[in-house]
């Protein structure tokens, strides 16, 4: 996830959006004020051993990203911040009741994005209520990391530092990719690109570390993600056809409910087959168009970038040059 430069925003906004940008500024200031250099955090006797070892791992991942993945961390992740909460941002996704075209929000610097991020969960929930009153489907996603695209020194955060090695590597490589290549106003391009690079980066990391067993585990994880998304994409296709059909609005809404309920049944079957544990926001509440919009943001165009990487024989420098020249990716209705 990427987020706009916030400190200059207050000079550029109307009263109607002032509350949003005020909380954005406060949220960014909180992160910066809580940040400590890694050398300080690692050597602090109060730092738990688990956190210390994860900070050291993160440093190694950053070095690998720079030397092997054509990613330049710069000052990113050279500090650590404990925010005292489980998530850094809450992202809102929204779509009309009978459309899979995501609602867009405009930001200075980065242009239009398909989501709205809040540093405070209560603020996000209030914003969702307003969107629902206006007739939108909505979903709030809990976000553990985000990038300021090099405008600030993004620190490592307590919200993700304790992730398992594979997931921590994936997250760091994803966010660093935003710093390498980010196209203004093209959410689907940016997120699919970063996802493809993060997957490739993790595979290379595990190979370099000689962890063939974890490489097999990661291949299985990606296979399951692809299977999960195949069900999502099948339902997206059915919904697109439904929304374009001559059926009445009432008929479309009824059939939409049936299709999304069937999708949840598919997910439950996958969970049983995989032996998955824990909660899943795809199963917690009835699904709507916003869930599918959020998923598509990261996954819909992933094959495009994976194929591009293969075309360039896994050369990331060549891959980034080619990706930069790709035409704009349009969101589908």
C-alpha cells in the first residue's frame, strides 16, 4: 500500500475533506515521533529478544533487496516504531451496489487511488457509514504496513515486525517496490507490480538462504492464493455479466446475494480442505462488491507482471524498464 505525502496537504484542501487530512497528518507525526534508529532499538535492554532478532532479519532482507532485487531502500526501515496497536492504517474500499468499478479518491502528489486510508479505526468506520448512506458497498481492511514513496523515512513497525520470515520478506520487498516504480493514479498497476516483485523476491531469498523446505512451503502458499483468487475471479465474471444484463434492479440484487453467498461457501470448503485456522474477514460477514474490488486491486493483473518477468528472463532491471513502458491498466466494470 502506498500513501500520499501528508505534511503539505493542508494547504491544498477544502473544508469538506479537512478532517481526513488532519488525521493523516497526526498519524504520520505519530509514526515519526515514535521512531528510533535500529541501532538504538536493537541495543535497548528493554527490547524483547524476539523483536531484536526480527530487526536483524529485516536488516538482512533490506541488504538482499538492494544487492539482489534492484531495490534501493534508501532510508526506509532504518528505524523502528512501536505504535502500541495491531494495525497502522485502516483502508476503505467501496463500489456501487451494481458495479465492480471501485470508487476512487484523489490525493495530492499520487493522484487517484482506489482506497482511503485512516490511522484511526473509528474514523474509518464513520467514513464507511457515510459511504453506505450514499448507497455504496464497503469494506474496511486492516493494514500493517504502507509506503510514503520515499517522502519520509518509513520505519519498521510493531504491526508487522513479528511476521514469519516469508511474510516479513514479502512485505518489505512489496513496499520497497513502490519506491522503485509507482505510477500516479494507477492503483491496480502499482499493487500488482509490487506483488509480483515480492513473490519473486521471496523465492530468491529462500534459494540464497538454502531453505529448500521453506521454498516448497512458499510454493504451496502461492498455489493456494491462486486457487482462492480463481474463485473470486469466477464470481467477478458472473457479477459483471449480471450487472450488464437487462434484469430488473431487484432481480440483480437478489442474484448478487446468491452468487456472493456461494463464493463464501467455496471459501469455507477451501478452509476445510487446507485445515486453515483463525479468523478470515472473507467469512466473518456477508460479502459485497467492495470485497471483490479490494482483492482485484492486488491480484487481478498479477499474471501480466509475472509473464513480463519471465519474458525478461528474471532480470529485474529489464523487468522494471519494461513495466514502466506498459500502457495504463483500466479498472473493469
